[in-house]
């Protein structure tokens, strides 16, 4: 099994984050605690990788 480079890991994490952002936006005003939690954890991961998520938030 091949390990991901740091750049690949950041790219995959950004893709996951933006996918969840699109789902949240599509849900409108519906509250989904699990979705919100997953978004928060990805935000923390991206911040630890030095990625500014404010530019990625819908």
C-alpha cells in the first residue's frame, strides 16, 4: 500500500470538506448535528495542515 504525500492528503481533505459544505448548503435550514460535527473535525484537520478554511466555506 502506497502512502499519500502531504499534498495529496491536503487535497483529499479539502475535497471532503467542500463536499460536506455542499451537502450542508443543500439541506438549507435543516439542522444535522452529525454533518456539523464532521465539518468541524475537517476544519480542525485542515487548520492543523495550515489551510485557511474561510476561503473554502460556502
